[in-house]
């Protein structure tokens, strides 16, 4: 094989996965990243001596990450240090608390104690959802470039367990009667930016894999994963340019030929991989009028995930509370309806709070800590004026934190802070309509119906990230990077291994 050149637009998790794998396979790889650091929404935020993850803080399905490094000829243990969290997180309903764990016996006992009459559903949940996962996950690892993939034996075997027509919350009704218990197995739909009452039943695999394989923290924060991938890619020969934004994908005769940088420079390649936010890429990175399917009007009609209101606090104190904490609104269903249907600010929002310094001493100076607060919010199709609402809403959330957590003196110990609103996601970070989890994951925006990894409008052009197949969330974004690397390798006759079946093992 002549050494083919690949340009990757964006150094997010998907682009970096492709970069380190393709470089290992002998391709010439050049990455252009607009920011001064790698990671995209998986990048660090530094506020003086404090370090925060910008976005993802949960690492599940760690074995997928392990395998991506193996694909690049690396051992992830040489790059990252992991800490498995037990319990996984702390759930606060207001009138009771729950600390879910990977221990099946403890889970059964906790359910029996807190939700009597529901305990028999635990074993049934594990049995049924293991079966669903083992049939469905291989389907998510396929590329869906062609419609005929739906007729692959793996997909045909999975059809009966897809739960078409049922939501995640409805599916949990097969196992549990208590809605609060269902909430503990369905809030994970927020990882996809969706309501549990709308999220397809197939995604019950998410709470299953959490409880089966656990949740991990990466020392230094999950942003360390992207830094490690960039290091592995560079060791394999890839070149990563920071602070070099791409203005346009150069196309000729329906083919991607390279990139035009904001500086006016051009760079040419055999293939181009786009790791920018999907909606932003379609509306900003191609010559106006070039795209016929993904026109601005068509992109606007797609269904998008929710957004998030973020608060990052550097605290001159340590608090003895768990690493991950989720506080449900007393009217959780109403709060979810406000986010996804009413598109308004709830009177009492649910929120997630991370106290990572209880696990990781590298994120703050001795005796101090980082507090990360995420509030799911409507995306910017809501029309909410965040310039006007920002400060009052921040104070409202801090009031909730003080009222509902042991952090009663929080305000007196804030040394530094940063806020990111849904408007900031769009205006400062090129996230289309502020939808931080990208396109929604309804059935008509999944698999072949989702923007495909081999971009259907422009030849020699590929997509990775949360807006393409398989979808949002770090493990699936890594899979998008591998799928694209495999498509390019196949195109040029470069051998590669099919994805393994590590998920059937008791991976830790």
C-alpha cells in the first residue's frame, strides 16, 4: 500500500481514536484542532491550581478503551491509572438515598429493604439485560454504511430484543413497580441527552453494563484519556496541530481533498475525517450549497439532545461526600418534561454533583477540592436568554446544593468558579443549538438512519464523534473512531482485526 495521508478535523475522543489506530497501521495522519489542547468536550478546564473535566466524568465499559489502545499497539496501563468506584454513585430522592453497586447480592438486599416487593426483579433484570447486551452490542460495532447491514445475522438475532415501541422507563416496568427504583436504572438516559420516557428500551443495556462492569475514575480526570490518546498517536507517527482551526473542507468533483485553515493555509490528503460537532460541521465546514441532504434546513429539523448548565468550583475545603452524586427533583417527571417538552427552566431542577477530590488528590491543592455541578437543561431551541438568566440560575443551583447536600458552608469556601450555559456551549464551543449530547438517539436517528461514518454526501470523507454511529457517550464515540479507521483500512487493503468479544467476559 502506498502511504495514504489522512487529515482529521478535531482532536476529540473519536478523532484521537482514529488517529492512534490509523497511525499504528501505517497511515500518515495529521490532526488539526482549533483549541490549545486536545479533547473537545473531554478536555480539561484549569482554574488556577484546580483541574476539572469539561464534560464526561463517568467511564463505563472500560474494556472498550483498553481495546482501543490495543488496536493502536499500546497497553492502556502504561498511560492511565484507573480507580473503580464502589459504590458507583449516590442517589438522593429527598426522602431516601440509594448507593448502587456492582455487587448483585447487595443490590438485591438494598432493593428488598428500600423497595419491598421489587427484589425479585433484580435477578430478572440481570438475566434479560445480559442477553440483550450480548446480542445488541455487536450490532453497534458494525458500520451501517449499507442498508443491507440490517440483514446481517447479528442484527436479525437482535430484533426480538430491541423493544421497539417501548421506552427505557417502560421496559424497566418488566422488573420493578416502584418508580423511584426505576429512576435509579433510567437516569442514565441523560448520558444520551434524552428523557427516560422517550429513550428507546434498547438502551436498558446502559444501566446493565454499569452494574455488570462498574464505573471508573481516571486519575487526573477523564480528560487524561484524550491526552493519553494524543500521546499514543504521536508515538505512532501522527502529527497533531493545536490552535489551528479548520475553516472549510476542500472538495473537488464530489470528493474531499483536504482542508482550508482559518489562517488561509491549505493541506491536502487522500481522506478527511471530521470530528467536529455534527450540526456545526454540516452548517459551517462545507461550501454553501454543496450539501443536498444535510442542508441547514434539514439539519435544523433533526431531533437534538438536551443541553447542560455547568458550574465548576474550586473550594478551599474538602467535603466527605461521595465521588458521584445525583439529586433528583421532587417532581422528577415534571423536571424531565420541562427539559424536553416544555423547554423551560424548572422550578426545582435535578442536578449532578461530582466531588472528585475525594478519590483523586491530583485535581486540587492539599486540603482543597474541585466541585463539578451539571444541570440538564433544554437546548437552545428553547429561546431562553441565558445572558439574562445565567447569574440568577447559578445562585438558584447553589441554593439547592446548600439545601440538599452536607455542603452547608459551600459559598464561604469558593475560591474560583466558572459557568458554562447552553448558550456558551453553542457560541464559544461550536455545539449546535447547545445540544451537548449531540443528535438525539431515537430509533429514526440510530444505526443506518444516523449520519453514517462514511459520509454519504462527499466521497473520501468520514465522520466520528457523538453525532454519527454508534452515538454519544465515550465508549460509543471510541467505537465510531475504530469503525472509521476500519473503513479506511478496508478501502486501502490494510489488514485489521474485527472487534473482539471482550464484553462477554467479566472485564474489570
